């Protein structure tokens, strides 16, 4: 959950035509939708079934929300489409020999969209807020500043970050943190541990846009509806080729793809696997697919106070369930072949960080039954095993963004689990409810299904399994002192070869404990009308939290 994927509700087709067919007038562009803007790129209409759950960076957890922050807020550094770290608001940086001092030189004479100066002081304030309120209102930012002691703007375009200890993933961590305008947000850093930071909606209203420092400005936002963005005329970086873009949300993949085929929208980010084949048959549409940073998981609640089904905390049960998950069938039938088996939260597209020795177990119901028999869980008269006096029957919380491939995967898992004496019942909930259940030490769920779109560096995902992430990014409640010790060592190890071996040890420990089962890594599929070009594709598509380069060069042919 570097970010989560999220579904939302859809406006009626007439609303789509009205809101996105009127030339994105709320963006303030003089061009018509699909027309030519001042740089010749026009206004891009994007269909998406991943919700912007909030425009408040201290609250949002969805991938699409964090992608929006990439375009409306500066970051010190960013990834390019090859997943190398490159300049953004910082033009250059240096690290002291002992790893305890980082110096960033930021863009001189930069401005926020409201005309106020955008300086290194804004970066320093954001970092210090994450440090001061990292166990409260800024909890979502705490991982971004791991190991940081302080941040100081020594000049308007020089930022000095002092470390409490060297951090191997410092640049990868800090690049995830949006730099916020101090003059807007400082008034909300109130209450206990900055609790007020989480109360600010940060939405455009009454003609007032969201104050932006990125390449675009958000001028209209309706939760579960339409969001509109226009080019930021004072952006410090290269001018986008499009004049603006709009996003329309769909719960129905079929409606989303039909809108693309009918020309109501120009592009779809994160095409459902079931729709890729029909799009490929349309000569007017370009389909791009590649193995993604796109994990789908089966989650066990390992929170220590979850006592109603204590068997679900046993690694033996986790392993038995892993044997009972038929990855080949799930890939074939639920993902239409657009996925690969997965076994670790550190996915193959991260390159060398993925431990190739960790393989998912083969589908083997006999082995699963054997493990449950050995654990002493006997079959009852109705074929459902009994554990500690209660049936092994569980409700699976399925986040709504898993509808489609995820719900099809559940049906396959449900059928096979019945054969090992385990009954699963589906409870599909909206993303906010899923986050409320899973992203906190909770006794209110036992099994969940959701997914991760993690960053390329492994540190963030590894951190989500530490005890310190209870109430932050932990969805399992997993807490293991050995693992935490390994994490602290890995985080401070700046020797790449030594760090790699530590990452492998942590992956191996997670494979033994299995707080959650990563069952597939899905391809990332995007599609667009062939009248458009210049999309910067990554393992998270063109509208991504990794980089602004996904949309900066998009334009009409």
C-alpha cells in the first residue's frame, strides 16, 4: 500500500458526456476537449476505476490519489520511466561521506500556483512536520523520513537534511513525500500530534483551486465523480504538452472501455485484464501491457488481540492456505493470462531486490489437507473443519477495487478451500471501509483481499511489516522482533551488496511467517486512442505515483 488501488462509483453516461465533453471548461483552458492547447497537446480525457479517496496527502492511501499528488505537488526527486532517480524540485544533491548529511539545491525563483514563493523552506517544513507529528496527524509520512533527524533551509534554494543514522533508501523514501505549501498547511498542524492535518479537505471550491507547485493545478474535484486539472503556468519544470486533463471514474470496466471505444474518453489507466483482448481487436486503440508493480494479496489479521480465530495466526495454517491457492488457474481465468505467480511483496520488476529463491508453492490440496490434519483441525459432520471449538468458516473482506479479477480469484479460492474443509464467505466493501478495517490494529476482520502498488526500492514494503507501522501502513498487524531487527539493519546498510543479502533474509522470514500471501503480480495494462501519443509507461502505467513523466509528453498526433 505504497498505495492502494481503488474502485469508485460512476456518473451516468450522460454525465460523462456533459462533464468531459464540454472541453474541460473548469480547467480554464481555451481549447476544446480533444482540441489543441497552447502547446498543441489538447485536453486529455482519462477513464479510471481507481478512486481518488482524498486530496489530503495525510489521509489518502490510494495509488490514484498519490498519482495526483505527483502532478500537483513538488518532490525533491522522482523516478524516470526506467526507474532511476532523477532531479525534480531539487536540481542536485550530495551526501556526506558518513551518510549523516544530505544537501539539496532546489529550483531558484520557483512559485506556487497562487504566486507565493516555493522554496526550500517548504520542503524543510514538510519534513519537520512528518518528524514532529509522525505518530499522529502525519503518520502516513513517517516512513518517508525514516532516519531523518532534522531539515533546515539554509537559503531559499538550499535544503540541509541531517540524519540520525545513515539510510540506504533515503532518496527512495524522501521522493515519495510531496512538498506542501507551508503557508496553506501550517495552520492545520494543530491539536494533539498534529491531528488537524487530517481534517483539511484540500479541495477546490468557489473558484479557488488547490494551491499547486507541480505541472498541473486541480480546479475541480468531486469524490466518485470527475476531477479536472489545468496546466500550471508557473511550474518550475518543463511545460506539459497537454493543456489539461480530466479524470472520470467507473465502477463498471465494461462502461469504461465502451467509453474509450466510443471516443467519450481518450485513454484508460489500468485496463482490467478481461478487457484487453477486445481493445486489441479495435484498430483505433493502442494497448500497452507489461509486468507491473501490481501485487494481489490474501491477508491474515495477525494483530495480537485478534483472539476469536487464533488459528489464523499460525504459520502452518497460512502455509496450508498457500498450497490451496491455485495460481495457474487464477492467472488463466481471473487475469486472462495477464499476470505471473508471486510469492514475495518484493516483486520481480524491482530487479535484483526480488529474491529468486523464494517461490510460491505448487497448488496441492493434498498437502494443504495434510498440514491442517497435522495441526489437529478435524472435519466436522458438514465437511468444515473445527478449530478450537469453532468451524473454520471465515468472512473475507474484499476491497471494492478488487472487483473483476480479484472477485474472480476469490471464487476460485473459495471453491478450492471448500475441498480442504474451510468455508469462505465474501464481504465486498468500499475502499474506505477496507482501509478502516485493515490499516489499523483491528479485531474486526480476519481475512482480507486487496493489493499493493509498491515503489521500486524494497524499503517501503519491508517497513509495512514492522511493529512501528501499526496504525500506519500495516494491514496485517504482524509484529516480530527478529524481523524488526533485520529491518533496522537493512535500513542503515549503505553497502549495496550487504543490503541485498539483508533484504533477502527479510523476504525469507516473511515467506516463513506468511502474514499475507502475495499470490500474483498482475500486468499493468493501459490503452489509448491512437490519435494520441507520448505516454510515458512504467510498471504502474502512465498515471503513476513514480514520476511526472507519464503525462508531460502526451500530445495529439
